[in-house]
């Protein structure tokens, strides 16, 4: 089966750096994703990691360690508009060779002035 | 226009009624998914389809059915709605070999 854990809530200050952790257990790991979701809106894609290491994209970076079943999303120079939920999702291989994307419960980030 | 369109956006229905949520996409993707989102539980997979005529159950398929009428259309039905199916429902699409999923704007369903 698949299991994904991430903190429920985090708070941070505008201009600061915040790290959101995600641990997972899955069979047939085939990629880890981070999505951003503002309240009442659709999730939007932030990043994708399939190999170990750090992927940087502007103010956002995502790290993966497959041996530890661990990832983090790093947000730098926080802005008020970064207040949102951040969803960790893992793609695992299921029977028949198909991939299935499973989401964690999300981390609600509140950025304060 | 949105690439992934869900209708209706909001719906209130009574217990026991049949309701259909529709999803259409203009991205030309082969894979489509239905998720529901509840506070504190994240997105949970209901059904997914990797092509027309391909239907697969997700984590929480009981009480739901789907139909993939065409590559661009994937509908979700609640045959007899119950209050604990009150949730925010999202349709998503991906293309085989691609890493990114695209989501519709969501359907807020309330069963009273």
C-alpha cells in the first residue's frame, strides 16, 4: 500500500524561508510531486522529483531521498500569496504496470507579515 | 477557457438522489481521474481511466460509478447520494509519460 505523512499546519513570516517535509511509503516508487492549493481552488503543479537530490525552480526547491522515503519543499523569500496548502503526492506502480498518483493530506501554510 | 472543465461547480442534492458530475478536457490527455477532497484528508482517488474503455477503482470507489464516454470526457455518478458524500470533487488529467496533472476547478457537492 501507500502512505504519505506531512505536517498539518505551519506558520512563517513574510520574507523568511520555510521547509515542508513529507515522508512516504509506497511500492514501485515512480516520482514525487508537490502541488500548491489555495483555499477553494484547484491544485496547481509545483515540482517533480524522481531521482535523489534537489530540484530548484525560482523561489521553490524540492528535495528527494528515495532510500529514506523523504522529501521536502523549500520556499524562500516568503510572500503573503504563498499562504496555501501544499500537497505532497507520490506516484506508485500498481498491478498491470500502471502508475497511480496518491496525495497526502496537505500542509496548510500561513504566512504572516 | 479552462483546459479541464467540471460541471456543475456547485450542487446541493437530497439524500437518495442520483447525481452526475461531468468533466471534459481540451488537453488531449489520455488519462483522467476523479478525486474527492475532505478537510484534513487531502485528495483521495475515487476512479481513474487510462483510456476510453479502461476504468479502474481507486481508494474509495464504493457508492460511485464512472463512465469514460470519449477520451475528452469522464463523468462521475452517485447512484444514491448520502450525506457523507458531501465533499469537494476534482477531476484531473495527465498524459502518458508526462509528470504533471492538470485539475479542474472542482465541484462542491452538498448532500442534505
